[in-house]
């Protein structure tokens, strides 16, 4: 129950009696004690409550000029500040750590300018003690200092570029270990207001391990290193990289930070991208044993990194991010040598291979952009050929993960490079298409699903395009369509079937299904298959396909797309033809049947589509008169349908009520149904969330009681 009190503490602060109770000496002592509770949840909640108490008590003084001395602050704030000071000077490491965590939370939550005055006073009180922690290298609290300094740096009190605070930050970058200083450095580089000299120093800290890698590899003089000088002793970084236990950890952390920096739109320091790329390639060559350094340090690092999957994956992530940098163009040939070596090597693990494929895909896009603007054509074609040769081998791998990531890579290439002539020529003249089609029958469902997606992206190039060079039975439209429809009808796993319906929708959007008559037949067949599927995501995908078909057909047959007709009874030929097309395609049976689907998202989507159709056929002012509907020949069937939908019991075979049925393929009946049934009411019912019941206060309290047991004291406290 104490936990509930702590969690609700920040809300209780708005009540004066509760605040007075909490801020009493006894109340504060309890909270201070709970900071050291063995439960991390309780300890964290206690720390957060102290933050709320301090900020709230100081906010209550905003009408007055807050004193620059904390001894003149409200009593509650004074108690908390004194507790922090005493704990920082304690010989107990846990007490020191608790106060540092509390300070980090405090400065981390005080972003508004209204906090600037008192946060600066508080910082001046503790700055000397924090500085002493930096200089005492044996203090266990050092790892917490980076987070504290970063949160203080974000505070509006230190938005200027002058002052002792930034000198302390500089000292921290120098005295903290590379592992401790890394998070501080990357955080500083993300700040807008950080002084430029501190930014440069922070970047230097991040680049020191990469600089050491280059120097250890004995690269040529122009690539000997990244840095002119170091922030901390280079021997420290060399020692960490020389140790088997710390080498991978330091490099993974460094590479993660560099990837974050490369993802920023505006980085206020210049990254030495060419040297960084050299360093990444060196790391990757160390990891697969393709580089034999001559220096003792290089040999040690190489032994530490051999077959280190963690470092390989991190390095490949940064390599992919560097593809956006044009400065690296001069190294593109060497880069693809490294990537191809990884793609070809039997020692490349499946997870590393996946990362290699991702990096290769990004650099192939960059290569195509480069070749279109200069004379890189021959080199581009050679690289594409080499990549496709490797891909062919990987598609035949006995490892299903490799086959799967190879197909994903192929799909990614097609998405990005389908409009490039060199790519199409190389692709269509290779064995990739045949091998990909074979994988539609792979024993692993994940691979079949990826093969469906790959074939779906290849088909518009290979057999749908009018100028496609691929003809005959090897890879033709009818064959591919038949195979995908068979998967949709018979595959025992959901993943391949979901992939098929997604690809069919993609083809429909891109106009790959032929003329309207062909598309109508195609959609009808798909609907009849997916409405029986047990996987709700497949049925939902079928509704998305129907929505696309409706939109495209309306555009083709209506003179003014998206506009509703001006009469409740469509007299124009296009509107009649539109209804006839939808009925022949068996759209309405699928849509109305889906309204009562046991999976709510399916019903919601079906209702959305029907509401859209009604909006086209009926302006809001011309909905059907209920009496007119009952008097019409189809009226009794529509009335039954409306009652059945309200009861939510419409079944897939559409049973009749007595002798009354609904002909979902009759245009007149469907026109009446769209006008008569209150689809907006159904829409509201389907979209009504149950959260108002499941997440009510009473429900939450019942969950708490169930967890702790229905002890009378608990029940009284809880309620």
C-alpha cells in the first residue's frame, strides 16, 4: 500500500493537508529511508516523490522573489537539499549513489525557465563535491556523473557558453573512462546550446577508439588516424582495446553512439567521414580475419575481434548510415570489396549477413546515384553482377535464415533500383528470378512469405511490363498469379497467405491486374478465398484490396471521381454499371458479412468501406425513406439484414429469416441496403472502445486487490 501512496504522491501534493503531512519531519524521514529500499520500484518511486515535493514547494513561492540562498527556501525544500548535501558527503557509497540519482532526476525534470533560478543555486551548492568525485578515480559513483552532468547541461540555467559548469564538463570528458564518457559526449553533441569547443572535445572522445583502430592497423600516412590530439590519455583506450573482455564492449558502445550522430539532421560539428569509413572497414576486416596488421597492438586487437558478431553488426549499422555522406565516394570500390567478402564468406553468421545485406542495399542506391552523375557506369555494372552472383548462392543456402534475409535483400534492391536500366538488365539476365520462384515452395513458412513478397516486386519488372525481356513459361504472369492464388488458398501457415493478399493489393494499386474486366474477375476470386480464411489479418487484407478496387473503379467509371451522385436513385449509366461491377465481383456479400466478424478490426474496416460507398451513392440529404424500402420488392430482405446486423449475428452463409433472404449480387437490393441501413450507427458501435470499462478506477483497484489478496486492511486502504 506504501507503493500506491508513493505513486499517487504527485497528485496528493495539490492538497495542502497532504503536503503538510508529507513535509513533516517524520514524513520526510520515511521517504528518505525508502530511497534505499531493496525494491527498485519503491526506491525509484521515493526518489520521484522527493523531486515532486521539492519542485512543488518552490513553485508555491513563485509569487515571491525566490532567495538566492537555499537557507531562505521553504522548509520542505530545505530538508531535501540538506539531505542531498549530507548524502553526497557520506562515506556510504549507496547514499552517494542515491543522491546522484535524485539530482539527475531533479535536473532532468526541470526544463522550464521558471526553474532556472533555483536550479542554479542548487548546482552551485553541490558543484565542488561533484568535481571532487571526478578527481577521485576510485569513487564508485563516477558512472552516475555523466548522466547528472548531461541533465544539468539541459537545464535553462546553463544556456550560456561561459561559466564554471562547462569547465567541469570538460574535466569530466578528460577524467571519466572512455566507457563512462561516451554517453555524456553523444548527449552533448545533441544539444543546441553546447559551446563549440566542448562539442569538439566530445566528438574527440567518441572518435578516440576509432582513431586507435586506424593507427593499430598501420594504415598509410594519410589515413594514419582520425585525430590530431586526444582528450584523455590514448594509452587508456589502447589498454581497453587490448583486453579481450573490454574491446568489444567499448567498440559497440562507440559505434552505437556514432550511428545516433549520423541519424541527426543537424550535427553542429563536422565528422571526418572518409577516415571514419576507413576505420569501419578496418574493424570489419579485423573481425573476419582478412587483415593482418604488423603492429603488436593491431595483432592483439585483431585477435580480440575475430568472429565478434556484436562488433560486426554495429559496424555494419554505421556503415549503412554513412551511405548518405557524399564525401565517401572515393572509397566506394574498396567498400564493396569488404561487403562482397562478407557476402561470400561461409563464416559470416546469418545475423551478420542480414546486416551486410542491409548495408549493401543502401550503398547500391548511393552507387546508382553516383553512376548517373559521372562515368561510374562500368564499375556499377560489375558490382551489380558480383552482388547478384553471391545472391544466387545465398538463395540456395541450407540455412533458412540466410534464404529469408537474401529474399528480403532482393526485395529491397527491387524497390530502390527498379527504374535503373543497369540493374534491370543484370537482374533479368541472372538466375535470381527462377530461384526466387522456386522458394515459393520452401518448407519454411517465413521463407515462403518472403518469397511471395520478392516475387510480387519482381513480377512488374519481369512479366507485367510491356517491354519485359522475360517471356515464355519460365516467368510469366499467368504462372505467377496461379502460384500465388494457390498459396492463398492452400498454405497451412498465415505468414505466406498474408504476404499474398498484401502483394495482390500492391498489384491492384499499381495497375498490374489488366483491364477492368480482368481486375473484376481477379478481385472476385480473391474475395471468395479470403472470406473463408481463418486468419483475421488475411481477411483484413482482403478488405483493403476491396477498398482499393472500389476507389479505382469509381475513378474509371465516374465522370467526377469521389463526388456523390445527385439523386438517391442512380439514373446515369456509369452508376448502374458501377453497382453491377461491385455485385459481379461479390463485394457486398463479403463486406456485409465482415461487419459481424468475430475479430473487431475486420468489422471496423468493412464498415469504413461501406460508409465510403454510401457516401458516393447517397448524399446525406437523400438517404432512402424506410417506408419506401419496405414497400419495394427487396424491402423485406433488407429489413431482415438490418435487424440481423443490429444483433451482430450475420453468418458467412447468410441464412434467411423464414423465407426472406438477401441477394447480395442484386444491384437494386444493394442500393437499397446502402441507403437504409444505419451504417454510421454501426460504425460508432464497432469503434466504441471497452477501455471505459477495463481501465476504470474500480477495475484497476480490483486488479490491485486481486494481486495482494483481499485482506480487509488492504481493501480499506485501496478504496
